[in-house]
C-alpha cells in the first residue's frame, strides 16, 4: 500500500482514499464526503512526537481496520478505553445521558398509532353526541375531521400524508371485505343472486360506457383544455367512477336500518362489481399504451372478465377449504384458531391480487366457504374472538379510510375544470337512474316479489362512491395520463356529493316514503322448522313440475355437502349432526350467554360457587349400552317374524323425484273400485226417490168403486202369495241397491209347505243380510245379485208404478209446477 505525503497545511493535509481506511477517535481522523481521509495538524504533531510515520501506523493497524464504502471503522480490539485514559492524547469525557430522544427510530409506528387513536376518538365522540349522529352520517363527519387535520398539518408547514393505493388495497380494505364476507347473510344473498349479478355486471358496464361516451363528447365540445383527452381515457375514467363503493354503502345503510332485501341488493352489487371494475380498469389502461386496438384484443379483454371473476372465486374457495380442514385438528390448541381464519383469508386476497384477479371476490368466497365448517370445529371462545376482532378491525379501517380521504383532499394536487366536473356529476346521476329503471323493468318479469318504485328509488339513490375510485385513479401514471389531477378532482367531487348530499338525505327520504325497515327479531326453532319445511316442499314441487330451479340445486348441494364434504372437514360427531339440532345448540348457547350477561344467575348465593355445586352433585357419565351381537341367521329370523306378524302398511315412496317413481300395481284396481262406488252412490240416490214413496191412504168408497170399475183385474184380491219373492235388505243401508239380495225366487209352494196366513199378509218378506267375512270386499267379490235374473228383478222393483191420483178438493196441477 502506497501513500503520498501531502504538503503541510495550517488546517491539515489531505491523503488519498486507499483500500484500507480507519476512523480513530484518539487521532481525530475522519472521512471526507469525497471519500478521502482528512488529517488535522494536531494529529500530525502527535505522530511526529511519537516518531511514527502515518504509513507505518496504517500498515501496523491494517489487520485491525475494516472498511466500508464512505466510512472507516476500527476493529473492536483496537478501540480505546471508554474512560479515555490512554497514553498520549486524553479525550474530554461527556456526562452520562439521563434522558435522550430518538424520534426517527419510532416515527413510523408512533404516527400510525396516533392516527388510529384519532380515528377511535372521533368514532367515540360521534356516538356520544346523539344530536350529531341523528343528522350527519358517520362517514361525513370523518371526512370533515380529515379535512381539518389535513388543513392543520398544511398550515404548520408540513406536507400532509396521502392515502396511497398500496396501503388502501393491501392494508385497509381487506378487513372490511372479510367482515362482510364472513358474516354475509347467505340465504338472502343466494335467493337474490340473479338480481345482484344483473345490477353488478350489466349495470356497471352500462354506467362505464354511458358515462365514458358522454364525457368524450363533452371533451370534444368543451374547448381547448379538454380536446386532448381521448376516448380510451374517458372510458377508463368512466370505469373508475361507475362502481358502487362497498365501504360507503356499509357506512350509510347500516345506520338507516333498511330492510334486508334492499340492503343485500345494493351491498351485493358493490361487492360483485369489483370484478367488472378491475377488468375494465386494466383493459383500458393497457389499451391506452397500444398504438392500435384490434378485435383480438377486445375478445381477450372480454374473456379476461370471466378469468378475473371466476379465478378470484376459485382462489377463495381453495383457501376456504384449506382453512376448514386445518381447523379440524385444532382441538388441542384453541389459542391459534382465530389466527388461521385471518391468515388464510388474507392469503387468499394477496394470491388473487398477485395474478390480477378479483381480491374482493376471493375474500368473500373464502369467508362464505370456511364459516360453517370452522364454526363447527372451533370453540365458542374462538368464535367470539373472530367476531369481535373482525368487527373492530373493519371499523377502524373504515374510519381511517374516510379520515385519510379528507386529508388527501387537502394534500393532493388538483386541477379544477367546471365543465368536466359538473358534467361528470350530472351524468353519474343520470346513468344510475336510467340503469336501475331499465334493469328493474326487466328483472320484475322474472321475480315473484317485485321491486316497487320505492325500492327502485332507494337502489338508485344508494349508489354511493368512495375511496376505491380515488385509489384507482391515484394509481394512474402521469406518463400516459397527464390529466390525472383533473380526474382526481372530479372523482373527489362525486365522492363528496354522494356521501354528503345523498348520505345525509337518504334517512329522511326513507322515513318520508315509508320504506320498510329492518326488523330486529330473534330466530326461533319454530321459524327454522317452518323454513326447512318450506324448502323441502318447494323442492318437491320443482321436481314434480320438472323445473330445475333454485331450490332443486340447493337441495342437491346440501345432499352433496352432507354426504361427502362434512365428513372430511368437520371433526367428530358434529359432521353427522342434523342442521336443526345444530341450530338448537347454537340458540341454547346464545340464550345462556345472554342470561349470564343480564345477571340472571345472580340469585345463586355467592358462598356457593358453581364448582362447589358440581362437587356436591357430581355428574355421572352415562354408561354406554352394549348391544348383543347377533348372527346373520338370527337377524334374518327376527326380520321374518316381524314381517309376518306386523301389520302391512301401504308402501310409500321415500323420494319424490319424478325420475324414480314406480308404477303402483294396485292403482288400476283402486280406480275401478272408486268408480264402482261412485256409480253405487248415484244409483242409491235414484233408489231413494223410488223406495221412499209415501204410504197409500185409504180411499173413500166412491173412489174404490171407481178404481175397481176402471180395471177389475188389477185390484182383484189374490188367493195366495206363492209367487212373491223374498228380499233381504242390509239393515245398515236398507235402501242401498247392492244390499238387495234375492234369496229365493222360487214360489213358496214348491217347498212342499203351505203358506201361513202371516206370510200372506206380509207380501214381500224383508230379511237382514248376514255380514260378510272379514278380509273380503263387497265391491270386488261377486255376489248372487250380479246374475241377470236378479238384475231384471231390480229393474222391476225400481219402477215406482202409477202415481196416486189427486184426492177430492186438491188442484189437478200441484203448486210450484
């Protein structure tokens, strides 16, 4: 190593920077900014007094000196003692620092904690003052606080922080979406999924292209300041501003307590339109860099919509299944159960964002898939931890988003153009109203519960914009979009108008229109039973009609879930537990917690604790019943005895699927029996008119002589009654035609016995019919009355004979005829 000896200087000498340098406090050697060692004059005099040249000093100290670029550090073995008692030059000792400051080291976490604390205090103050919360929504107040804080920071000469897109999309947004997806009302969401998809996909596309096209026309007619904005830039701006923001919708709709239908329609639209927004944003952003857009690019952009949406759902389902399967083995380590839910959900979001898929749909899918299985595996304390931590995390994130939105408004660069900003606001409202009216007219043709004009107004009025549009616009590159400042100004104007004007006036409008609000009712076992009953009933009706609708596929999915999925993802006997029993256990646990929180068990004396009660009356474990093992022959013998001795009931089909119906062999016989019984009843009604003829009254002598004179043979008295048949009548129904049985049609004189005087006077002899033997059917069993001679006799008996002549004094034509 060679060093050049510099010339002496009153201030010192400059040495070239060599490979080995050092920083020795005792010799006062320091490094210059240009990479050279600067040696003061006092140090040179000390080296001369010791008769040591600088070259020899550096060579001897080289093994003990380490060098980094721009600095020279001495090896720890070569350091001077701390008290400065070394030979040669003595250093002045500083006093021990009792109190010191190092703000740069803790600046970042300290400022983050301050912002979170400010957000929590603002949220607390909002709910403490009821007069403010009843008029101004929470989101409006937080934006105002952000504006004030940003103005204060700017007033003291500091630069206010801006809501960066990466912080928003990767830190603040996921907790809000996870909370919404994990506790999503799945029944209302699935029943209205078609309507939500139409509003989210078709409505967002309509808003984007309608707004982008009109804004392009405004830019062409607006003057020299807007002529340079092309069609793709306006379409990109339309795709950013057209999407409904889920954060703003949640903040406003949860305060007005709107009914479940309208809430799930608007909130579901804000969740599912993320896929459309992501696709349109990346599509127009890429097209802006192309010199020419071809048809192939448009087709690929159309296909990317399905890739982004379905890909996000697929990623979320995969992570949800993994989370559910992991929770199956956490029975011995309950502490980390909530952590798995948060980590797997966040990994699903990051994985979707990694491939430019829809992270919001991935979070929703993972939360919906994992929840039923995770709650069946984890403990109740873990479930409570997940619930309150998600609520807390999402609430803090929502508060920070609105505060930073106000701060960023003050800190950002703005370019105000009256024509562009007012046109954007006006066209946003027109596009929203027209889209809702047209789509609702189409949707109502297929809905059973129609959307009323009041519902349409709330849906159109509830299309709020928020921080997602601001963050997407902030991501634009100045190189390709020089008008980004003007876009940001227009977007902030639309956000403030929707949040302040629409958010503050929607509550009085809901009260004025008397829109149905959410009813806070507790679910009961009775309601759950009737709900499941109606689901099964509607599924059966769809199967019988051959219509594969919503309930049919829901029943198929439930069967597949119960048969395969639950066995793999739920541990223990909970996988075989019926849904109604699981709901009963959940309700029982909830009621017990409410009883404890309300002090319902406070009546128990404090001296007697729960542990002592358990020790006094220990709970004995039930002894498992051991069933004797039976051989197959013995079991078959028991089954045979039961089949022969038990009453045979009609076989019923266990399934009401129209493809598995089996023809009943007795169906035709039963139909014939019913037809014969119906004919018998009709004949019975006719016989009632014939056999219920009133008794013949005694004629006067004049009428008797007239009748005998008109027909002497008809009224000639009989010498005997040998030709009269004997008829048996069933006493249960003496007028039934089937109960008439001709026992003997032969003349009584053929029997060899003379007729008695009593029989001559009786005429037709009526005898009771003996009951049939059990197990026989009088309809299918042919009797003696089916012979042709008996049928002819029945027809003769059914003739009522001549009508009685009217008596004297009666009119010839009866009244009423």
